[in-house]
C-alpha cells in the first residue's frame, strides 16, 4: 500500500498519490478564516500499542523498512519516508469506536489493512489537516449512527481546495442528527483513511 489507495507488497513502486497533499481543516488557504470544526482522527496511541503486537485480525505485527516511502500512515496521518520502520496491520475502526461508546455495530463491523509506524511516533504530523488529500481524488464518506449502523454515505471527488470539499461533505453528513461519526475511505480499494466524529 504505497498510497492511501492501494495495498501491494512492500517494495512495490509508488503510486501517483504517494506524495499526497493535505488541506487545512477549518481555514481558508488565503486568510486562515475559520470554517468548520471537523477533526480527522488518527488511530489512538493505546490502540496502536496493541496493533503493534497483534492486529484486529489476530495476526502478529511484522515490521519492515519502507523502501521508497509513500505509505499512508494512520498513526500520524502522513506518508512514510524511505527507510522508516512501518507495518501493515488489520484494523477495525468501527469495532474500536464501539468499544469506547458501548455501541453494537453487529454486521457493520469491518476490518482492513492500514499502515502504521512499527514503533511509537508523535501522532499527527499536522493536526487539523485532512490527510492524503489531493484534487481529483475520490473518497467515500460512510456515515454511522450512535449504534454503529450505516446511516448513509456519499462519494466525494476532492475539488481544487480539498479542505473545502471535505468541510462541505462533512457538514452535509452532520446535518442529519442521527449521524455520530463518518469514516473517510479511498474509493478504489476501500482503504480506511481517517474518522471524523460529530463536533
């Protein structure tokens, strides 16, 4: 998974989104004027500590050195640099959220591959920015209610200002009072990128 979209074996050539860009959450590029209070959430440190031993599929963590970099790290919401120690682990974001909230997502519980640093890191490199965002990228925004059941969703093609596109789509999602959180995923491979909870 050299990018937020794909999951090839380590050492595969980087895909077009490897470098990635980010958009600032809640600020216009020119003025920094506040827009909306949406926060992309990385995988929490306590969960990462467990995933680095055994992942959500019950598999042992197998670290390796990023060859060319570009892997989208869900621990710090940035792309890996060449030589960094990383791991591809299975993660169940809705299950982890349900454990915190007491929700019962039932059959909506899913798990899939995500890249993380193999050891502790400092968390999001740029707090308050939408990660892995570039104009033209396709994202699926899945909405979930307080029980962890799907409550709608939409396809988003990121505009020239990706932050503005995310802000609009998330505002639309949270207009529905039943929506408790949104998962942002790549369209092509369905990879989980990050979670946004109701402000």
